[in-house]
């Protein structure tokens, strides 16, 4: 039992914790920088955030946005969803079905 608990604890803390996929996925980084600049320009002096989950559908060497879901501040999430068009295609380095992003406003 003790060995199992030790193994589980080592496994849980050996993986780096990240807020979103932009640290490891180049497509996620591109989407986050695009969305973050638009949100910063739109929401000046406003505190809020949105956790965005983007579902992708792969077609050859491109991935198309299939669905966008967000949780957090309603107005920020609505603005982000309006800037991520369903059906828009992007080239990817390696395929991922889901991309999660954390977008914040204000300082």
C-alpha cells in the first residue's frame, strides 16, 4: 500500500502544471497571442478572465475549429467566441483534439 501511494504521489507531481496549452503547443500559442491582444484592446480597465476550450477537427495537415466553449466572465467569453470562427483552419505541428487557453483582462 505504501509503495502504491508513493508511486501515485510521484506521478502526480512529476508533470508540470500549466494554466493552458500555449507553453507546449505552437498553434495554441499563436491563438492565445491573437486573442490576448484583441482582448487587451477591447477591455481596458476591466478585470476578468475566460478559460476557453477549443475543439479541433483535423483535415489533412490543417485543423479546423469545430466548437468553442468558455467559462469565466460572460462578456469576455462572448467576445473571445466571436473572434474564434467555427470552420476556420490552422496549420499544426502535431495534432490535438482539444486546446485549452486562459485569457485574462486588465492588470
